[in-house]
């Protein structure tokens, strides 16, 4: 079967090859075989290819962090999935292959919806969900601030917060994004700048902002800190700026702020069924309903992987891969 394999760390498209690998064979008693339908190229994929991610695979390695697949075979002990149903490729399991074998204990059928959007369910919506539900206790009506609000995680934060009665301050870097982020449910949308704290106070009528979600780092962290209330928290989940973290020691000490990191890879190491199943069921419904949606730039076949990687590196919308040379099946 065909797979896109990472053979060396380095320049994006030159580090990958489309190769023939052994077929996955028959499922074990608690396993399923999935035929890949679509997989997004994520920022984490690009970091792995470049050799700069927090956890790197032994090479050669099939690429891809997430996706969706159609069940083509089930083990005798599998009770929640049947042939023909669409389900997640378990996040962090290599996805860029025509067929994937996986344990099926927490996988469930996905609702009817856009296959392309559902293919992006595994990582970014889960990251957004967990930062909102497991890092601090948020009562209905609480305010959350985030930067990079137009990112995939940012869009998921808006939808999940709205579904849970939370309110969001959404920070962007370009004024032309304001209307778009308001249209998807952002309560307040502001352009980042040195007066961010004053903008937030005015827009929220001085309401306390108890949680900040930061994927930019550098001096953007300092500006988010200035907008967070006494005893609030800043959660770092990325470093788009690639700059050292800037923080105010007086704010940390005198206003009892907390800064912590979040990485989905670590969360998955101890995740249990009672966490995984309800989380992904809630998120799948939000994606299927259109509440969580991400702009898609293009879909490429496996044969076009080099063009797909180059397109993804332009950051002009999500780029998807599919094994099918004629695009996604209807």
C-alpha cells in the first residue's frame, strides 16, 4: 500500500517520499482497519519534518498526526464500530497511509458532516477543549482572552466557549480579520497592540478575564498578562513568534498570576476512556453542525505530496491530503 514516509529531517518536501509499505493485514480482536479519507497537514507535521518538534519519531516514519478513515474491517471484540462507518484516525498515530490499523477501544462513529472538516477534529479542537475545561475552573459567563484568534485552535476556542456559556476576547494582528471573527461568534475582537489591556477593559466593561490562551509567545505574552485579572492564568500552547517568553515579574508576584504550558501529546499519555469518548463526541457534534469550521486552502492527492507540503507552509488555510487521485470520495 502507498504511504508518505519521512526519511530525513530537513527541508519540507525534500524529506518525504511516497513509498510502498507492507499492508497492515487483518485486524486483531480489538482492532479496526481504516481506509484513510483525509488528513490535514498541521503545523506540528511541518515541525516534525523540519526536526524541530518536541517529540521526533525514529526514521523512516509514516507522517501525519490526524485524519479520518472509513472502517473496512473490524476485530471480533469490537462493538462500537462497523464496516463502512467514518471514524477518527487516533491523533498522534501516523495517518498518511492508505490503510491504518488501530485499537478501537475509544473510537466511535462520527456524525454525518463535511469529511474535510471532520478530518481536522483530532488535535486542534481537542487542544482548545482541554485548555478551556482542564486548566482552570470557568463558571458560565467567565471571560477568556486568546491571541491568534483566526487560527484553527482559536476558532475552536470560540465555538466551544460559546457552547459552554463562556465569553471570549479574541486578539488578532490584522484589522481585516475583525469582521470574520465576529461572524463566527467572537464576543470581542481586538487588534493587538501596546494598549491591549486598556482595549480589553473598555470592551468588557472592566470584567475580570480569568484565562489567557497564548500561542504566539515573545512580547505577546506580556500583553496578554496585562489583560488578565488577579489570580488569573496564562496557558502557553505554542510559540509562533519563535521569540523568548517575556513576562512581568511584578504581575506574577503581586497579582498571583500563573503561567503554564499545554501540549496534547502529554495529555494523551494518561488519557482514559471516560475523558476521550465524551470529549470527542461533543467536539464531533460541533464540527458536524458547522459551529467549528476552518478555512481550507486545497486538497491534494498522495502523489502531489510535495506541492501539498509547500502549500501548507504558506499558512493560507488548511491543506489536506487524501490517497485518492480524484479527490475525496463522495
